C-alpha cells in the first residue's frame, strides 16, 4: 500500500498522462508576464479544463456550474477591477472594505506594494465561495512555494498560510475531489475512463460507514494515511499496487466513509450491492437475527437477462412483484437506468432455499448456497 504518491503520480495512474494544458499555461505566463512554479506547471498541464476537478477549489479553466472560465489572475488585477467598477460613485459613508479600496485608488499602482502584497490567485472555495487561494508573486520563482488563503471579509493585506508547499495544496484538492464529499464530478469523469467507484456498506449496521478495523481488513494502516481538510471533516487516500486501486475516504462527525476506485472490469473489492452474493449475505442476517425484518420474502428476485443458472457476481436485485398488464401479460420493474429486468424467482422461494441449506449446515459457504439455488432453479424448470 502506498501512502506518499504525489498528485501528478496519482493522475498518471488514473490515466491522465497527456500534457494538454501546455498552451494554456504558456498563454497565462505571457499575459501576466510571470513565471509559474514547476509543481504548478506539471500538475496543470494535465488538468486544464478537465472535468475531474470541475468542482474543486483549483481554477482549471472550465468549471462545472460556472458560466465563464476561471483563469488564474493577480490580486492586483482583481483590486484594479473593483476600483474601476466604483470610479465616480464612491460612497459618502464607505465601510471598512470600500475605504481600503479607496485608499488604494489614491495611490499610484507602483506604490501598492507598500500596503498590499500581490498574489497569483489560483483558486477559490468552490462550495462556500468564502475566499481565494494564492501564491505570492515573489514566490513564483520557487519550484514548490507556499499557498495562502484570503477570506473575502478580511482586509486586503490579510492572507494566511494555507499550505507550506503547493504540492500539498494540489494533493489536497485532488483527494477531496476523488472523495466526492460535496460533488460526484470525479466519479462521473472517471467512469468515462473505465474506472468504477465502490462504496463500502456495512450490511450488519445497514449503513454506509467504515471504521479503522475495516481499513485494516483491506490492508490500510490508518496511522500511515495523511489526512487533508475538506469542506467538512477530513479526507484521505492511498494506493493499492496489487489491486491497482485507490482507496479514498472521509471522516466527519465521528463517522468514516470509504470508497475504492478500481477498473470496471476488475473484481469487486467491496461486496457488490447489486450482486447475488449480497442477497445471500442479507438472507443470512435475516435468518440469523429473528428481530431483523425479512426484506426479501415480500419481493421478487430479478436479473438483467433471463437466467436458469446464476453466479455469485451476477446482477440480482430484489424488487416489487411483477404487475399484470391490460392484456394479462406480466410486467417486471426496470433498473434505475430503465434497463429491463427478468424474474429469477420469488423472494419467498429464495428464502426457503437459503433457510433449508442453513438449517442443515449453519456454516455453509456462499458457493454452496449458490449450488443449492441453481439446483432449485433447474428442478423448477423441468
């Protein structure tokens, strides 16, 4: 398990290895007459206009839900634009913010540095819209400079250190996006590149919660993972070289969520909630815990294609019984994507098969349950 990948290394493992943003970066350098840090250049040449970070705190050009592109600019440019918007109509009783702006207006631009530092503004708080992130202009010569945070309500000179290294800021941005705390943009984008998100579900607790023991079960050392702040709580990420999969998670209000990002054609890492194996586990719990409501008997078990023999990984979903059409035909429900479903068996029959096997052999494996179910399906169809 790797816990120390850089943001660029993670992007390349995810398949983002083409420097498509070089022209965009060169234009930015020419227009602003600035240098750009090596760390920023190496990351942004892979991420310019990329939907993976379309709802992140980093300005990448095209941003989701935004009408115009978000391009880095200098803090002085922003201040000058605000001054230009107010020329000729300054308030007679200005507040602290406007008074500070007016004081700058009174100064020649070359003297602004005496009262306000200049920054290259590279991002903002996407979810809350409360402030911006920037790099001091004099730090742009450094390979991996610090990143500062300016809250909108604060004075112009009040920029606080956010990250000592730009590389940590970029890693934070990427991991928060992958963790899908506020937005699912990264999940949707990665699905187009052949990746699949799996979210850990605790069947016994009937909730989407993980724990340190769950992490340990999948080879993750909680003490080794670095936690980064998110809009709420913390986020973390590590890479499993053997599975070629990322584990991302978040912690907030004493709870932890965990997702795995692996290739769509690879074996599932977590129990697939749309599989026959999941229904077996749910049936076991219902039979073992008599106080647990039997949620299967009242339904029918469906597959995406007509089947008389199934495997553990097959899509199987419990849903309402088929309805009768106007001409007496049987109408089955469909998936959320409007895909047709086909009856495998009734929930009652399914539970009877599982119960019968468990009564004979309490520690039966899922493979043995599968054999019993397939025997029933074959016998029923004789």
